[in-house]
C-alpha cells in the first residue's frame, strides 16, 4: 500500500535520520553513551516519530532494510566517538525472524571498526513470546560476537519472568511508567526495588528510563539504580548537536 511505497522511497532517498539520547551513569553523573532513535524526515509532514511508521515497517518487512540502515549508521557514527562511549540500538522482534540478522550485525561492527563491546542491542521481552527457538540462538550468537544485550521497556510486556533464566541479559531498562510513579505510588517504588534486586542477582546493569525530575533522579540513586536516561538529563538530539556535546565534554577548553 501507500505507506509501504513511501517508506521504500524514504530509504532510497535518505530520509531517515538517527537522533541520539544520552545515557548517564548515576554516580557522577558521567556520560556512558547514547541510544540511537530513528526519525523520518518526511518532505511534507516534517519529522515523523517511530511509533507512526515502525509498526508499518514491521508489517511490510521493510523493518529489515530500515533496521540494517539504522544499525550501520549508529555503528559508523559511534566509531568516531571516544572509545568509552557506548551506542544502543533498538531491534524489533520481527527483525529476529530474518535469517540475515546476525550477518547484518557482524557487518555493521566490522565494516565500521567498532569494538563489539561498545554496541548494545535493545530488545523487548516480547522476543520471548514467539519463535524462541529462533531468537534465543540469535541472542546467544550476538553475545558471542562480544555485544551487550539489553532488555527494553522492562515490566510492560506480556511474558513471564522465566525468560530471565534462559538468557543472561547485560542490562535491564526499566520502563518509564514506573519511574514517573516513584514519588507518589508505593507500587512503583516496590517494583523499582525489586528490579534493583533482579539486576544484582542476574549481574545485569539497571537503567531507569524517562527520568524527568531531580526528585526521580535522587530516588533512583538512593535505591541503587546504575544508569539513567530521560529528558532531565538530555533529549534525543541530531548527530551534529550530539557530537558538539561530546566535544565540549572531552575538549579541555
Ligand atoms: O524516540 P521514541 O523516540 O519516539 O521511540 C519510540 C519507539 O521506537 C521506541 O520503542 C524505540 O524502541 C523504537 N525505535 C526507535 N528507533 C528504532 C530503530 O532504529 N529500530 C527499531 N526497530 N525501533 C526503533
Ligand atoms: O521504547 P524505547 O525505550 O526504545 O523508547 C524510548 C522512548 O521514550 C522514545 O520515544 C524517547 O524519545 C522517549 N523518551 C526518552 N526520554 C523520555 C522522558 O524523559 N520522558 C518521556 N515522556 N519520554 C522519553
Ligand atoms: Mn529503547
Ligand atoms: Na524503553
């Protein structure tokens, strides 16, 4: 249909762009890296958010070439940053049905000369709802390449916790809905504490998403979260702004 043609055209015409949102270690706070978030520069509609086109890309299979572009662009960009900065890239569950995914990931790091431990793959827990027989070996193969694997939007999916035993995630990204309730809602605080326990028990880094206030940041620090991301610390920005920010941090003047 129309949207499929438009997305195909967008890829050929270079209308996709990556924005980068900073991720901080909560102590310091020190910059740990960035999450790459795709945008579509539509010639008439302007900047289109991923929720308005990623679902169609998934249904039509175009997520495979679009995802390959995003992965390569993120690795190409991060390869010129200081080596202590990581790059996180989101993968849709539907990308795990593509037999070429592992080769795509390997090519993205090798052709851009990015040290594999600098790349973090973000995947939601729904990857464990379907096709576990295919996605689990793929996750393990990616880890064997030296990449880090993060579970995204943690706590919002439909799967049970049992998948945590079947794969050693490097990071747990707690969904922002729990962060927004941290001061007002005893249930959110209880979940935040439980996730700190899960992270320490599974040796996974804990990251809280959607941090918007100083009070939330302080509560997360007090509860022992390791990393934070959110509008309080920095919004997703284009590559030029992102690299100006990196330069200002690393350049003594
Ligand atoms: O940036 P927000 O920026 O609106 O992102 C919305 C959603 O889009 C998030 O759930 C994120 O995981 C997803 N997303 C952003 N960039 C990409 C991408 O490059 N590939 C895939 N598959 N999903 C992405
Ligand atoms: O699903 P994923 O976590 O990959 O997507 C992150 C989404 O959250 C993106 O759309 C991003 O723009 C958005 N986001 C990042 N920080 C904040 C924040 O502090 N508040 C809100 N409301 N959204 C945020
Ligand atoms: Mn994400
Ligand atoms: Na998320």
